[in-house]
C-alpha cells in the first residue's frame, strides 16, 4: 500500500498480500507494544489469508485480552481451535484460539508421562502454582503450543498474536532460559534427593550439603522445599524432551517459513518499542518481514500544504459566502499537520532500519469489532 505522504527516510513497501499468498510461509508472528492494534492486525491477516487466498488458517493469541474473540464473532476463546463463522466464501477455513498456559502444561505432562506419574505431578502444590502463575511459564507454554500446532500440520498458515510490550519476545528466550534452569546447580541439588531411591529429602540434603541445606530450608520452608523437590523429580524425565521441542520451535521461527511483523502506531513510545523489536529480531536471526504502521492519518490532497490551505481559507473568509469551503480547507490543514507529525515520529524507525519494508494502514473511522471491520483493514494490505 503506498504512503499517503512523503515520510522521512526510505523504505520499500511491505506487500502483506504477497506474504499471505506465499505458500512457503507457514507462520506469521505479530509483535509490538500495547495499544497499537496488534491483535486487530493479526485477526485481519488471518481472515484475509482464509478468505482471499484460500489458506486454511489458525490464529493464536497469547495476549489475555479478549478482543480477538470479539472481532471474530466468537463468544470465547480457549486452548482449543474454534471455527470462525460467517466467512466469505463458505469454503474459507479460519480457526482461532487463546493460549491457556496451565492447560497446555497439563497436556505436556499427560503426553510425556504415564497416568500415575501425571496424577502425582498434578497434585503437587509447586506444580499447581508454577503452571498457573509463575513468571516465564506463559512464554514456555507459548513456545510449546506453537510447536504443537506446527507439528500437527493441519493448517496452511499459523498467525500468532503476541503479548504487548517487550514481553512479546520473551518466548524467544524460552529455550535458553529453560536450559539454564535445567543445568543450574540448584536444580541438580534438588534432583539428587528425588533420585536417591526413597531416602528422605531432608536427610539426604542435610547429609550431603550441611549448612547449605539448612539455609535453603530456612529461606524456603520445609514444605515448599519438599514440594519443589517432588515436582522436579516427577518432571525430570520429561524436561529434556520439552527443552528439545522448544529449541526445535526456535529453529522453525528462524527459518524462511516464518515471517515476523512488527506492529506500531505513529507515536513516540510505540515507535521506540518497534525499533527495539526490529533490532532484537535481527540479533536473533529471525526473519523480519516488515513494519505495519497502524492508524496513519490519511490526507486526501497530499500536494496541498497545511499553510497554503489555511491561507486560502483566510482569503475565502475575506471574500465571504464560502464558509463551507473555508472549513474544509482548515480541516485539511489540521489533518496535514497531524500527518506530518506522525511522519516525523515514524521516521525514527525508518532511520534505524532503512531497509525494512513498511506498510501504512490508515486510521479507521470507528473501532473494529466484527468481520466487516477486519475485512476493511485487510483491503488495505
């Protein structure tokens, strides 16, 4: 889509339709800060891929907000892909889902342990806390769920809507963070009692580590240490497989079959985050397809400068009888000024990443809350 006006810096146009039509691209990841229309962009991309390009598509949101469900006409989203109704044509296939990190963790346990061991893990208080609330679990499970969807090979295209802010890229760190956790000294110490063949966790730890164990017990508490040791011991047999799958998914994200889109609005904070995202993706050798710059103010007559429009309005005021035309000229001047301010702000990204393709999506006259609104956005791709 061409720019509505000149923008500082140079960048090629981002052709989103070409990405959606490319059968070699199997995953599109949308990342960006909060409040920039990232969820709406992901939904519009998925809908257009299904309707216009005939691709069987699933859109996965990791953001706990419910806007994706509302825009797609679904009453709720959960860990199971749900069919979106009302597509055009009827043969189009689009499903949507929202990551449930606890349910995903449960599925991993059930798939990689026997039923008795799974029951033991589910009953462990430390597992119950970790699978629901611990920092980092969501990112681990996002990597796991994406890997599951790709491995099932049921969809032509997977569109991922990530959480807002810089945590959107935390799932890229999941394999490395998991490896550090699994290889850490603390974990090895906690695993030792579980592998001891029935000896009491505290007897063994005390005998082996003396002052260290008493300090850990004092800090964590006896019950928490028991729960943690039992949890780690129960999961020991499946941790390696989880790490291997996470690393495999990471490699898929680096492959040409994946396209990352940084979504931003022409506002200072959002553009600053977009600059960070693009730099981070480049550092991690992730395939950045381009920048989606949302909510750009359109200008109907870009060749008419704001100052000239105001001067013409004043001349018409002097002549009299042309109030409506003068008002239109002043409205144009306000919009042109706003567009220029947006162009100056977005220029920061273009200067930092001049070779990254950019698409400028016009601001919509109303909030997008249904399929027709998503189609209107998709038509600008």
